[in-house]
């Protein structure tokens, strides 16, 4: 590994993951150490028992009400998150092999599925970004909103770039992640010799920055959404 | 940084800090500023003005929070457009907090269920501390508290007024013994009306016809302290009724047709005043629907021929939990009942809530922002709009004029009285008014 790769795709990854995990824990602690409101804030009617749990999950994962008032935005948000989930699961393959039949299916469909989700992410992120230059979203937005979208676009564009153009075999990426896990970050010969090595390092760099900022940004809504949606139904 | 703060700023930030709890932090930190809530708010939809986007109303508080409380906001204020607590911010807070009807429709549609009114409650508390509040609301609140302090003065006035109503009550019920008892110890029900005969007589007719063991409260149920956002005063206003109910030893406190009064007594005041009521609180429709079901009052299902629709007051419906009882009553007395679309927790706010009706200089604003409601009513083709909230009724009357709806706005109890069949002497109660 050259020095730049070593620092960015090696050392910085550890730092980023540590900040992500500790930061999220700190955020959760910040919330939970405060007393809950003594007022019941939910709206009526209030579902009970199983119906309530179901409702909270549906509210959080699908937020169907939003589709009623703004279908295009709802669709974009929904597709974006679906693709995000897909990409996340896809990245899990880097950590190790899935059960055999899944592994086969996933590697068969990786190019198409990964490519599609990557495109969905770019398109929806662009839409989110452009939207924020138009009133009333413009007045509503603060620099954090643009910064996050641009950062995400960076990660996703570089990811797509690798997915669609780089001819690096998947096993080489796996080898790299395994070396990270073994605390001896190393690029194998396929990556080291590839003209796409820099693209990979930039992808990892931007992802690191995202991980570092995420716990302190509004993106913690991925945890908070379940909590606030719970309050609405109680 | 603390050293530079003026005394009034310290005080207001102290209020904000005192209001901090888990929910507030979620609501401050999780909003993605997606703007979905704007499409759910009748005020934004009718005006298209950015400052009326629900999350924008709360964004002022959020930016103050970033400036003074959140670590990253203090480090990099520009990331959040964090802002100073200055005169300008107070103006913006005022504009945001006191032009919202508190309907919480935005909360139904936000993907995170963020309660904008909870954030506006903090804004209002800060404005209360700054003494920057709508004059009318403050005056009405203080008058109500004053009434609680000098109740002996009012008792005679009320007695006098009641005396004047009883002859009509006897005639309408055909019951020579019908009465409106005040402050009767040991009664089962304490009925809390609004100021004015229109809120007392119709309910008295039904209570007498049903043979209820009831008494009338000396106090009106409305609570302007709640609209003001001054929870301390609001609790004092409510406490008048609570101590009256305790002194009389009633089982059930029945709140008249009034949205916010029901919500205050049913869901808010026990928390504000840190006590557990020794009585249950119900909306007037709960006993009335019960009387109908048990056959304690008889109604003529054909009495009301015109099409009726029902407007769910926000504080009674999505914020209070009363949806079905009033509908059961209307279905029993009106042949042609048509729901609004959408209805129940998704019903459009009429634009009169939040104490807006009590502020004359907001009349034009209310007329404009009631547009969606007016369209919704027109689409039902109903001639009668029944709704159990005085603020809603005043607002709907305004919309009726401005949008030429040609409707009659009515309290549900008035319709019930109109359809009630008087058993004794087989004399039918005549319509009100
Ligand atoms: C790993 C989990 C998640 C991540 C990383 C994530 C990330 C993001 C990102 C990057 C945005 C775009 C922000 C923008 O437009 O400026 C966003 C928006 C949003 N997310 Fe999530 N999200 C996650 C989970 C969730 C969940 C569980 C919900 C459930 C309610 C949710 C609801 C939303 C909504 C409603 C938006 C608004 C879209 C907008 O801002 O235009 N997200 N999320
Ligand atoms: S819908 Fe909810 S998350 Fe979106 S801007 Fe409004 S309050 Fe914020
Ligand atoms: S509570 Fe009602 S009036 Fe206030 S911002 Fe929300 S939708 Fe608009």
C-alpha cells in the first residue's frame, strides 16, 4: 500500500468506524438521559398491543401518510431508502461469505442489482439536492442539508464508478476488507495494479467522512424515527 | 459567551432549558427539513408562505438551540444557520407560535411524527417569559383567574341568569320540575358549560329528559391560558373546575361541546398540576350517546331532513380521542349524514383553533386560511354542519359568509334537542333559536 492509501483506506477507516459507533452511543445517551415527557403526546385513535407495534413499524418504514399529501416526494424518499438498504446489505458481503445459496444468487445479481440501486441513489439524491434550491425547501434548508447530500452523492458516485467501470474482481475487495479486519490493511495485487485504485480510495475517504459526521447529523433519524414514531402512537 | 448575555436573554434561554426533555430533543434533532409537513398544513396550503411551513415555525427554535445548546452548533454555527436570540428572533417566534391553530395535522403526516406544536409550546413559553403575547388571550386568561378568586360575586349573577332560563326549560321538556342546579353537593355529574345560555339550556334539556343527577359548574370550560401557552396560568384556570368538582364530590366532570377544554381537562391538566383527579372527565357526547343507547332519551329519526355533515374539531378528535360518540348521535337523528373527506384524525382544521378566533386582527388571516375547509364542506353538499367546538363554529360561520357556503352551523346538542321526543305530555321540544 502506498502511504496515501494506507492512511485513508487503512488508519482512517478505523477512526471513522470508532467515531461512528461511539458517536451513535453518545447520541443515544444524550437522548435517553433526559426524562421522557410526562405528557402523552400521541394522536388519536391510539392502536393497542400488536396493532400498535405493527403501526409503528409501518409508519417508520413506509410512512404511508406522506404518500397521501406528496406522492412524488414520498416515492423518491422511499426508493432512496430502499436502495440504501440494498446497498448496505450488498456491502455486508465484503465482510464474509453469506450462506451458500444466497452467496450464489447475490453474486449472480450483484452487477445488475447493485448497479440499479446505485443509479436510484444518484437520481434521488440529485432530486433531493435540486429540490433544496427551490422555495420553500430553500428557505427551510440549512448548510447541513446540502453538505450531507453532497457528501452522499460523492460516496455514491464513486461507488457507482467502481461498480460500473472498474474491473477489479470481488475477491480482491474481500481480501482488502479481511486485511482491515486483521488490523493489517493491505491492497492485493489486483487493486494495487488497477487504474481504479484511486477511485476506490476516494470512495473510502468519502465514506469515512460520512461515518464521522453521521452521528452528529440529522441522519441519526435512522434510529430516532422508530422512537418518535412510537411516541406518535402512544 | 455566557457573559455577553443580557438578563432577558438569560431568562428566556433558561425557559428553553427548563423545557428540555427527551421528546423535545428528538423533535429538535431529527427533523430532516424534508418539508412533507407543509402539504398537511391548511395555513401553508392556503397561503403558500414559507414562514407557515410547519417545520419552519419550529426551525426558529431549532436555530436558537443550535446557537446556545448543541455542541456542534456552538462550534460551527453556520452549519445550521444558528441564530442569536435578539429582538428580531422574538418577532419571528411570535409570528410562528401565535398563528398556528395547534391542530397537529402536520404531526399525522410527518414521517417521524414530529409534534410541531410541542416545539411551538416552548416558543410560547419563551414569549410568555418575555411578556410578548397576544393581548386578547392574556386578558381573557387573567379574567378567568380573577373570576376564580371572586366567585361569590359571580354566583349571584349566574343564579339570576339561570332563573331566567328555567321557564323555557320547563316548557321545552314538559317537565314542571325541570331545573338547572348550581353547586349541588353529591350530584353525580358536574357539567362545565361555556359562558352563555346557548351552552347551558340545550344541555339542561337533555340532562333533565334523561333524568341525570347533575349540577352546573360555576365556571366556563374555555381555557385561554392554554392558547397563550402559559401552562402555569392554564393550570390555575383549570384548577377552578377541579376544586369545584372535588368540593361537590362528583363522579364525572362532563365538558361541554368545546375542543380545547376537553383536551385540557382530559389529557393535559393532570400533568400540569401534578395530581390525579378523583373523578373521570368526559366529553358531553359520552353521556349523551349513553342515554340514547339506554333509551333514556327518545329521538325522532326523521326530524332533521337536510343533509348533515360533521366537522371533527382538532382538539376533540385527533388530539382528544372523541370520534364516534358524536357520530352515533347524528346518525340517530339525521337521515342524510355525509362524512367529510378526509375525516377523523385526518380532518382539515377549520382555521379557528389556537385562540385565533379570539384575536380580531386575525380575522382576515382566518378567512384566507379556512379555504381548504370551505372547499371540503362544499364538496359534501351538506346544508347543516354540526361541530362540537365554539371556536370551530365561529370560524365556520365566518367561512360560510366569505365563501357563500349556504350552510347552517350547529352544535350537535342543538340538533339533538331539536330531534328529542318529549315523553311526558307527548309534547315535542321545539327547535332552538
Ligand atoms: C440507515 C438508515 C438511514 C439512513 C442512512 C438515512 C439517510 C437519509 C438521507 C441521506 C436522507 C436525505 C436527506 C436530505 O434530503 O437532505 C434521508 C432523508 C429521509 N429519511 Fe432517512 N435514512 C435512514 C433511515 C430512515 C428511516 C428508518 C426513516 C423512517 C421514517 C427515514 C426517513 C427519511 C425521510 C422522511 C427523509 C426525508 C427526505 C428528504 O430530506 O427529502 N430514514 N435519509
Ligand atoms: S415532515 Fe417532519 S421531518 Fe419533514 S420537515 Fe416536517 S417536521 Fe421535519
Ligand atoms: S399544528 Fe396545524 S396549523 Fe400548526 S403548523 Fe401544524 S398543521 Fe399547521
